[in-house]
């Protein structure tokens, strides 16, 4: 039973690492897109942070 709990924890950590990596990629694309279309750098930071958080939160909810 303890091995099963360890395996579940390892799977959850793996998913979180993958989602964070995906989130940083999406945040980078959002920041570049914002700057390409004439947005302010502060706006790009806010949008990219929101994209990172939303990617991880929504991904953890959907990926179960």
C-alpha cells in the first residue's frame, strides 16, 4: 500500500513538472506575441504570468 502512495505521488509530481514546462513555453509565446503586436513590456509580463498560472491550474484539473 505504501508503494502505491509513492507511485501516485511520483505521477503527480511528474505531471506538475510537465505542466510547469508547458506553462513556461506558453508564457514565452504570449510575451513574444504581446511585444510583437506593440504591447508594453509590463503588459507582456502580466499576460505571460497569467498564461503560466492558467496553464498549470487548468492542466492539473483536466489531467486526472
